[in-house]
């Protein structure tokens, strides 16, 4: 049974990015619980625990060692247990190929990591307050890439 908050998970191999992500949520006035994982293996091990609480929104860095964000996305989409999880790709890459691949594999939104902390807070606030059922209903490539 989930409390009255949004459960957010980030998988990112960059320690600074994980720290800024957590700090941004601490400053936002949104009820969230945030967990972070340093790579795709650690993330998938946690998600695959039978009694694990599943995140409302999962932020996936694409370029991680051991298991990439794209590999995690493919595994998550293949498992019906995760069907209600919103997945935000959260990457320094803005390549058309990465955007296309993650869109085709079923991610809900693609976010290029911002360089400014205030931009990060705005993006995270926007993503966490989206009504995902409505947003994914008419998903196309135009509303897949989140732009500041």
C-alpha cells in the first residue's frame, strides 16, 4: 500500500547527477520518495524483488556501465508487472538515434539533462506532476522529447 506521495527512482552512474537529482526533489514542494541506483544491474535487481515497491516514475540514464538504460527499458517493457510504470529517459545525449530507439521501445518521455540546477528542478516538477495516463494516451514523437 502506497502512501500519499509519488515514488521516484533514478538509475544513473554519475554520482554528481544522482546527488543533484535528490537535492532538486528536496527543494521542490512535491511529496516524493526518491531512491537512486548507480547502474542498470542494481536497478533491475531492486525492481525484480518480489516485494519491492514499484516507482510511479523511473528516470533512466542511457549510458551506464554493466547494463545500459536502453537494456533496462527493454527488460522492463517485457515484464507485465511493470506495465503501469512511467519511464523517463534522462540523458546527456540528444541524438536522434537515442530518442528514436527509446521512443520505439516504449519510454514515456525523453529528457536531456539540464546543466543548470533551477532548470533541473523545473523539469522534475513538470514530469512528476504530469497525469501519465493522459500524457501517454496520445503519445507521439512531438510530445516525447521534453524541451525547456
